[in-house]
């Protein structure tokens, strides 16, 4: 390892057991060689995408225009055009990460592609689209993102049972996280019952962190409870990690681990800092923990490379969490209500981005037609 790489805080995260992933994808990132540099220089271990990211990539550049025109000429709808573009980018990203995937035995080097968020409350539709996307991409290091809604639980279990890697997204509460881990275990058990291999299956549970503070902090301000401001999201995530450690131990888990299964790691999402009063690496620093993933948008990734201070801090946060959460409850704030609202809002935000993406492709088609 080169001295520059060995001193890189992002590389050190990986050494501490937390995998840095990139919450971003564009065709230029892939074609320019920048993604390869992030992997080799910064120890990048995976990548996630979502409708908002694709909306910015496709409608915010001309990189996709030729393919949009070609696909439209084949009679594809805007939804079909988007899927074809996304599948092609994710295939290329999977290929870039294939060496990482092989070197880590399938634990990392994974790239996530999300089912349409308009299906978040449609179990059958989610499962059907997950299977179609899995087949369309055709790469072992693909992860299909399925929203962790109540309706998504059955789809998660069945997809895991059929050997599809799943990134469960939009998690905000420990209660729902526990249901998601149960779905993962049931999926593995379903697969084990028919003698199928478990060793290649990877799954993460994506816990959205900073959005909790974005919603709770104004409530605390109104109540004059500034003492726990910007602490609730981290406390909430710390308790998710406690649930993770509790779930992946004991006889039930050991029976699956003995057949090669790996734990469903917590993935810290939404770790960019929304409050300008906070340090730009605030949520990253607090939640460094073994057997976790942190998916970082480009600005946060660059900030951590520049001035990250990688030290495992999860035990301190776990110790502090109960007092913080008790104070929230004593203030009359129901975290259960907050997280249910965040889930519904998250589904709608991603659905709105998806609709805006399709509209943007339609607008591009009109402009391309006019230019011709």
C-alpha cells in the first residue's frame, strides 16, 4: 500500500470494518476513469443509486442524449428509456467493482439499483420489478434496492430466498429494522431448506440518519430542548446497531452462518450534514462501527478524505443513546410517529424524483426532436 493511500481516512474506515460506498453515479464518472481512481486511491468499496441521483445525471447533462434518441426511435416509453439507461450504467459500475467483489468474497464491490419507488406499497409489483432488474443487469455484484415498507417485507424475504442481493432502503426505526432483519433471516432459511447456497448472498439495511434530526430539531427548538439538538438521529442509529448485534448471534444465526451466510450489515445513509452549524463529517464520525457500510455523497466523501478522523466510536454512542431517547420522550416527542412520517415522506420524495426524471426525459426528447 502506498504511503498516500495508507494515510487516507477513507481507507482507514475500511480497515476499521466500515465500508465506504459512493452515493452517486453518472456516465461521466464511469467513462472518465474517476470511479477507478476512487477505488484505487480512496479504498471505495461499493456504490448506491436512487431516482434522485439518476434524475440529476440524466437530465443534467448531454451524456445520455444519443441513447435517449435511439431508444425513443425503437418505440420505448420514457420509463423504458430510463430503465435501459440505468441498467447500462449499473452494469458498467458492477464491472468496475468486480475486482473488489472478488477480493472481498462478495462482501463488497456491490452496486445498488432501486425498484421504482412508485411500487413501495405494492408487494407484488416490487417483487416482479426486482426480479426483472436482477435479470436485466445480470451481474452477481448487483444489489436491488427495495423500500423497507411494511409491504416490502415479503418481497425482501422472497428475493433473498431466490438468491437476489437486496439493499433494504428507507429505514428510520429500530422496530422496522428488526422486521427487515427477520425477513432476511426467513429468506435465508427458505433458501437453506431447499439446499441452495447461502455464501454468495449479500444484503444491507439502509438506515437514513440525518433526516431524523432534520425533522426533530425544529421540534426541540420550539420546546426549548437545545441540549439534545442534533443528537437524536445518532442515538436512533446507535440503537439500530444494538439490534443488529443482537440479531446476528445465537443458535438460529449460527446455523445459517455455518452454511456460509453473512450478516445483513447496517448501512448508514443520509449522512451528509444538513445543518450548516454542524461539521460536514458529523454523522460519519459518530457512526464508525465494524460490519457496517456508510454510503457517502461526493461532497461528504471528499470532506472525509480531507479531514476525517477515523476512530471506532459506536460504543460511546450506544452508551449515550438511552439517555438521549428518554429525553426525547420526556419532551413529548413520539419518535415512532416521527419515523413513520419520515418513511411516508421518503417514499413520496423518491416517487416525485422518479416522476420528474421521466418528465425530464420527455422534455429532452422534445428538445432533441426540435434540434433535428
